[in-house]
């Protein structure tokens, strides 16, 4: 287009004098028509070139922007899959809000680099090459003067880009922190309200938001330097072009049309050159975000699934001199644990808080690996078995119950590929929750609030038990999951375990000793050690730790 406009202007300059010479002659009218037709032709060519440019720009954006969206999709899927691969220790070290920030905000920053930044970067480079080659073909002298401000532009970009990178990393980290605060506050909103701490947390969030705002404004101020600087340099180039171009026209080295051509070239470079700062900012932000993403993508889980050995408990679960230290805290949870649980046995584990009861359950599930010693299933080291197959064999109801924001039916049938309502009701009856569900307005179609907030603690526990039992597993682990139900309901659930799961292995972690009469083996833990083991009658006769707990519990019940 600039070349067409140059030819049009040169055509006018060349013919305007002749047009004036024909003043008063009839030929002037014909000459006028000749000039008009040619200018219309030049105008048509400019419109055609603009249309062609628009078509190619459309396909360019379709190619690159769509590609960036597809990569964004793949990257989010990759991070999500990595999150699912990572073990329990990882989630204890990292906050949920920060994980969410990396899969949302950081991925979006990377997409901006892969899409718009690449798009305009390619546009910048290709346009620079084409325009500069065209300029030097016309006039080397004028080109050198016109491009004189560009080295200053490069130096300024280099300096400011490094500043942007550092500030972007800090901002993304602060954003992840803000997300973590929000997630924690919303999850614990009932506690915050019950302690009337809304104002305190509001001030805390406001303070951290101001920190984010201040850091963002610092980055915005740095970014704000780019555009005025670019426009100043482009304006200087335009002035130089007109001044030097005028001198060159006087000397006869170029035509007046060349000056117009060069001015258009300079203006064509205005947006690409101005966008250098924006592109640099996006690249630096994407670099910081990709670094944060890579921090998680590069983590290899300590629990790996490298085996195809299917688990089907036939004999026993055995702990052989097992010690365990939590990797995130360094706390020793278990020490010298020797334990054998035969298939079909009903085992009870009791002990004070932090005595190691839950740790035994987590080691059987292989949420962690033992620090020393071995855990054997049917004589094979648990580390040599397929993790998915192992967990499929086990129904686990943890202390920290979790229900999804879905219907009660779907929560109970969560572990199954498919289910029917009759099956759901059957296992809800086993968990002594069926009657209460049917009394709800929508029955099994009732929606459970986020994390089960619309249900009582006892209801959540029993729904969780039904969800575990419906898997029909070979191993059932109930980790203090009957604490919120009454003694009668607990006895009913335990009765089901005794009568209906004769060939299954059940491990019950609880504090209610009077309900442990029918267990094959009772383990008493203290400070990570097994201090007593045996049946109820045997442990009572020992008059040791178990007996003391039983007496204390009976005394408390008599007082009530």
C-alpha cells in the first residue's frame, strides 16, 4: 500500500504542472479525466490490498489464537492430571488457593504469550524485515536517519523487561496467596461467623489486597513508561523523515512521493514498535507464571504406580517392624509396629489423639510409604502392588469427611461406575441413614451443600459409610467415623459389620470401648507404639491402659 500511495502522489506531482499548462484549452478536461481515472485506480488498488491484508490477518488470528486456546486446554489438563498424581504429603505442604491460582491465572498468562504475544511478535519481525528492506531500496540515507531512534528503543526495552519480570513473579505469588486466603475463609465461614471474626478477616484480606494492588500499580507504572516512550521515538522518526526527506527531494535523490511512502512506513511500524513493550510485559509475566507451573510439574510423587500386580486379599495384611515419620513435619507417628490382620478379622484400634491410629490406615491405603520396615499384603510388599487396585480393594471412611456438592444418591454411589436407587437405599439402610434421607424434601435427590454443609455431622458420617460399603470391598477401614452418631446407631452399624461382612476384613478406629466386645483383636496405641493387644476380656483382665480408658469412659457416662 505505501508503494501504491507513493506512485499515486508522484503521478499527481508529475501531471499537475501539465494540467496547469493546459489551462483554457479543451484538452484540460480530458487530462483531468485521465488524472481522475488513474487516481481512482490507485484508490481501488489500496482498497484491494487492505482487503487482502484483512483476509490474511483473519486466518493468521484463527491459526495462532485458536492454537493458543488449544494449548491452554492441554496445559490445564496436564496440570490437573499432575495434581491427581501427587501424593498426600504434597497437599499438606501446599494451599488449595495457590493450586487453583496456578491452574487458572498462571495458565492464562502463559496463553497470552502463546497467542497474542507470538502473533504480534511474528507480525513485528516480518513487518520490520519487509519495511526496512523496502526503505533501503528507496534511500539508504533517509532509511538510516529514520531508523536512528531504534537502538535507544532496544536499550530501553531490555532494561524495563528485566524489571517487569521480577515484579510479575512477585505479583503472581501474591495473587496465589490471596486466592488461598479466600478459599480458606469461605471454607471456614461458619467458624468465622460463630466467633464474630468477620471484621478481623475483612481487615486481613484488605491488607493483603492492598499489597497486591501496590505491587500491581508498580508494574503498571513501569508498563506505562513504554507507550509514551514508543510514541516519542516514532514521532521523532516522522520528523526526521520529513526534514531529511525534504533535503533529499531538493537534491533530486528521491521524489515527494517517497517522503509520503516513508511516513506511512514509519506509521506502519508504530503499533508493532509500540507493542514491543506490551509483548515484553506478556513474555515476562508468562515466564514467571510458567516457572510457577513448572515447580509443580517437575515434582515426582513419592507414591508411584509402577506395577500391574492386582490386589485381591486372600490371606493377611502384615506390618513388619514399621516406623513412620511424616515427611512434611518430621513428627514420628509410628515406631516398631508389628501387626498381622488375617482376612475376615474385625480389628479395633484405640488410643489417645496423635497416637498413630490414622497413620496405620493411611499406610494400608499407601497414602504414604513406611519410613522403615515393611507392609505386606498376602506376603507381598505393598510397594510392589498396583496402587489403584489396592485402593479399589479398600473402603475408607476418614475422620475428615468430605461430601461433594451433588445429590445424596450420587454421593453414595460415588465409587461405582453405575448404580440404581435400590442398591443405594440398601446400603443407606446398612449405614442407618435411609429413613432420614427419605424424610428430606427431595429424598435421595436432595442436593448436598458444598462439603456437606446442609447435613448434620452424624448424617455426613453415615452417608460416607454407605458410600464406602456400597463398593463391596474386601477391606473396610472406619477411622473414628462414628463419633457423631449415638450409641444405638453405632451398635446397629457395627452389628452389620459383624453379621454381613464375615468374609471381609474390617479395621475400626474408635473411642467407644463398650462396643468392641465382638472384635477379633483390639490394639491399644500410645505415642506410636502398640502398648496392648488382645480381646476385650483379656485387656480388661490386664488392668492396664485399656482398662483405665474403659473406667474413665464409664465414669463420664454415669455422670451424664
